[in-house]
C-alpha cells in the first residue's frame, strides 16, 4: 500500500511475459520446471523478473538451477604444502558453488611429486573421471602426450598459471608473462645503480611462464640498461632450501649484486639468506618475486621484498572455471582459447 492508501499492483505473469518478450505459456513452463525452455530464454526471464520485482522470482531461480547443466571439473595442482595452491583450491570450490546457471562438482587434486611421469599419470586418472581438467605443470612431452590422449577421449585439458606447448590443449588461463617480466625489469632498473649484477632464479626451466618472464626481463635490460649484468638463471626446483643455498653462495662470491628476480617457488629460502646478510648490504638489493603467501607478506612488511607480481586468485579462478565450461561445450573447436588475466603488483605500501 502506498502513502495515499492505494494498493501497489504487483507485476503479473502477463507483465513478465510482455517485458521479457516471450509468451505467457513460456513463463508458465519456466515456473513449472519444464526443460523445454532454452537456457538463454529462461535466464533472460530471470533477469527481467528481478528487474520488475516479479513475485515468483525465487521459483524461477530454483527451476533454472534444477534444469541447469551439470559438469564435473578436475583441477590438478602442485605442492599441497604451498599456501598459494591451497588458496586456489579453496577459491575454485567457492566459485563453482556460487555459479547461478549451472551445477559444478569440482575435484581438486594436489601433486607433491613433480616428476613428469607422476603428473602425467595423475592427469590421466583425473581426466578419465571428469568432463574437463585443468593442470599446472612444467612443459614436458609425457604431459603433452596425456593431453593428446585426453582430447581423443573428448576430455578437454586447460593449462593455467603456466602454459603447455601441446597444441591439443583446449585453453590457457593466466597472466601475460612477457609483460610481467618486462614490467619487473622496468621496476628493478629504475631502482638500482646503472652498474651491478642481477640474479634470476627459476623453479624449473620447463615452466613456460617462468621461462617467458625470464626472457622478457632480459629483453628489457638489454634495451634499456645494457651495463647491468644479468646472470644465467638457475633452477631452485621450487625448494626453499635450494634457494637459500644459492642466494647465500651468490652473496658470498659477488659483492655487486643489486637485484634478485625469483620467478618460481623458494621465496622463503631467499628471505632466509637475506636476513642473514648485514642490513647495510641487503638494503641495496631489490628483490622481486612471484605470487603471495605468508612468507611473501612477511618479507614485504620487513622491506626485504620490493614487489610481488601476483595472479589475482578470484578472477583467475572464475576465468578458469568458465573457460573449462566453454571448452566442454565447444568440443569441435580446433583453436586454443587464450584467456589473459591481468597480474597484480603488491609492494610494502599496499600489502
């Protein structure tokens, strides 16, 4: 009732049909849960019902969800002990649960033994039991063969965070690592003296995301700071103790280190080595790393880390799930979908 005492007329089924551009019988079929109405039509009616305040909006939403397509998606992640991957797993489950127009069962699996043989075997098992799978892994022929095998089974494989060279992969979801490496180099070269030494540590040379960022970092330095020396990159194999020993040895044998770019895992080892370095020396070393976790946040707050280049977890997870659904519904497509998610830069001032 309005202030003048008149009743406000509630939108009727006829009003909803008119506003939606469909027939009254179509609205009735949606309300009754009929599967004969196209999903796009039902979704448009749902949007219109919300817009005009239709009393049966809850029923429409329930019936759409009941008739929504369902998928079982597999996610093969690395290192269950790393918080980054635990956060990705939690966020992916949440994103799947919150999707309004389909029903998704996420299967999140972690691989701690990072040999190509083990990853390929785990990927094969996951793919056999899911409609599509996503994988983070170093690029290797054994993994590429598994991607081909799964495609022949009608199971699309999406690479994320780091790409795969197998042309049979359905999609890649992640940041633009060429831009990331050049941005990191721009940041470092504008903060260090014109002469000095920069060390680069990768997790593994077969991670395409890391190798691309390494190459683009060097490209920028060659163009814009050619006097700076960029050392050959060395693999930590994602092990903090390895990174610790490498940085400790580096700082013992070279007194002109002005920058460190750690592209893969092992940041806790790098920070441990820097904490053992005299404060007067370490304050002149600019450290750039990838992604964020408790150790990275601590390093940023201490001023040991200059910047962390991160995958935004929620947007990346949303893009990954949607890309997997799109790949399932476009099985005949021969082209690889490229879904680029902008990276975030976190510094001690915005951590």
